[in-house]
C-alpha cells in the first residue's frame, strides 16, 4: 500500500522500538494509541477491551487494550509491526 507518511521524530522513536526483534515488553499502550492517531487513525471500542483503529482507505487494525498492565505484550507489538509494514510505515 503506497502512501507518503509524515512522522514526527517522537513518533519515529516509537516506530523504531516496535520494529525491534525480539519485540520489546515495555511499550506503553498510550504510545501505540498516539502513533495511530498521529497517522490519522481513529480508535473505536468494539466491546470489552477490544478496540479498532480505522482510517479511510486503509484496512482496520484490531487489538486488545492491555490489562491490568499499561504495557503491550510482545505479541501485540509484533502484530502492530506487521500492520505497519502492510501500510508502509517503516523506520
């Protein structure tokens, strides 16, 4: 999916961390939400802890809010990385 993304230096730090292998265990939920919002996505609750990030012209991204911790599990970070690759957001 071709798109020219304009990403701030702060958001690029988050992108670089998401692309680390193995996936880090200390990325905060708020950083992921901020990144998606910076990319123009809106977050919608879909029931319970499940949320969906949507932007017109792009496939939706579904994930669970982490709980009880505010840190994303490594599996969620890996899923975000796969989605970012799909839409052309790379470090």
